[in-house]
C-alpha cells in the first residue's frame, strides 16, 4: 500500500512564477491536509479538503494561494506569483477520517523561490 | 486560541538511556487529542504516539510513553532505551475536531 505521494520533491521558481504542488493521498483516504514548514519551525496548517470540497482554509493566505482536491486525481496546492517568503517545505497529509485520527504525511515538497 | 509550548529546543541523551521531552498546551476544549510526531533528517513526519484526552491511562508504544496531566495541560514524551535512530525533531501536537496545532519542536541528539 503506497504511502502519501508528493511531487515534485524539490521545486525552484523565480519570483512571479506559479508553483503547483501535487499530493496523492493514501489509498482509501478521503481527507487531505496541507501544511507549511519554515526552517526550524513546526508545521503550520494551511487547508483541509475532502473530495471536491474545501472544509477549512483558515490557514491559507488570502491571496495567491489556492487548493483543490478534485473527484479524480491528486490534490493540488497552487501558489501564484511566488515571492521569496513562499520558500518553505510544504507537506501534505491524509487520513481515513477527520482530525482526531492519524494523519499520514508525504515526504514534502521543498519550494525555493529565487 | 490553542497554543503549544515545547520549552526545550534541543536535548541530548546517551544511547540506551531514557529521555523526557516536555510539552505544555493551552486549550479551552474538554475533548481533544494529543500527538507526538517525529521528523528525522529525511524530513518525513512520522506519528510516534497518540493520546485521547478523555482517557486517563497514559498511551504507550513500545519504548515510547507519555505522561499526560490533563489538569496541568502537560503532555510529555518519554523515550526509553534510546537508539541512534531516535535522533530527530519531535513535535507535540494537540488537536481537536477541526485542527491540529504543532509546537516548534525539540531536536533530540543521541550520543553513542
């Protein structure tokens, strides 16, 4: 049973470009979470999705960031017009049920904005 | 707002010894969950242990156990018989039905 898959593992973008981060949850998991981790910091919650629904996006910056989890295919975190401050590791996690249950994490995508 | 404090940014322990990582949190909820996650140099986040706040019995997973003091809002992690593979960042993460909040982490070094 494959774990949570994230790609790419490393992504370099110039300021102003778009970054697209993909996450395929574990088989059978319908709950997906995105987190951001700055150096030497813990994970900060960004958004919680189920298939075709955004359940909670209270951790997402109001502008430039969006997320989706379509009926078919991976969850996508999109960052438009990236700035240097967006450089971070972005982790995706999935679970069978909601918040109280174990979240399985992907390996993360390290975004570097030059 | 829920807050988490891990007061030890770094700790070291001799291999085979026991170490305790501390965590305190603040919440107004009565029913919640508590997690410890481990992040080794590979950066993969791995669940170490999970505790439900309504349970009085402390959770245990092999060499890992917690000391959960609900009234004091304290949730410490004890690692017995430390091994080199335990070297990692450890994050305390209290959660409820709509969110998990991660602490800033404690970096654990294992001395051979």
